[in-house]
C-alpha cells in the first residue's frame, strides 16, 4: 500500500484549487451564507477532546441554529442520550466544526470556529419549545464559513426518493444494541422507541 506522508505529496496530486474554492471562505456570515444556515434543519457538530474526536447529529424544525450576529450562531441542546460527549469536549477544547444540510439542496454549508457551553437563564428561556427549554446552548464564534462542493451530495443522490432505503431492510436500534450486549431486550426497546422519542422530543 502506498501511503502519503507529507503535505507536499498531497499538493502534487491535488494541485490547482480553483479561484472559487479559495475565495468562498469568509471570516463571518455574508447575507447569502446566513440565508442558507438559517434554512438548515440539520447540522453535524464535530468536536475534539483528549480522548479523540466526536461528531454528533443535531436537528431542529425551522432552523437548527439561531444566528445571533455575523460572527455568532447559537445551537440549543435538546433531549438526547445524555452522553454529552460533544459538550464535554467543548468545555475542554473549544474548537468545533459544523456541517449544515438542507433537504433538497445539494449545497452544504460549513463553519469552523470556537464554542462555549452556556446555561444563561435568559438564553435558555429564549429557546422555549412546547413549554420546555434546552439544558444548555452551544455558542459558536465563527472563524471561517464557506459552502462545500455539491458533488458529494449529487453523487449520493441524497434527496432522490428512488434511492431511499427501506428501514425494514436495515438493522433496528434494538438489533444493534443486542449485538453490543447479548442479553439486551431488543424487542421491547424497538416496540417502545417511537412513542418514547415522540414524548421526549424536547
């Protein structure tokens, strides 16, 4: 197996980034970038800590983040599995990356920046949903923002219903849990999961 061992070797293979690939990076939100990010209901949040990397999906109908200003976006932490891997990483190392997807659009938005975890009461209150509030809000200061080449989404035909996979042909969450723990009651878990998720969405 031939292994690349230096940036110089990579640059020889991937020479000649286009002008568009270079000038699209900005240190704050433009009007156009803000429009895309505010339209996105889904983001993958990447963090780093002493144990390694973490990438966590986050979603929210009507916009997964709130744009506070051209340098700041706010990400409420709604109900999840309480592992708090991402949040633990952030309080130890503020570096974060966010990748936004919009169903139907092939354009992917990226933010690289630094974050803090806030529990300011007024900030939590401002995100009220169905009478509930997030337990924390991740405040991201933007270092750079840009849109990603659309080819990956286009190659995947991510939004083409003809290529959607029937979940019945995939392992269930209970199947995967039982594979990790042999005596896990997968049938009860799968039977109760939909109702439990719906009741604890926020």
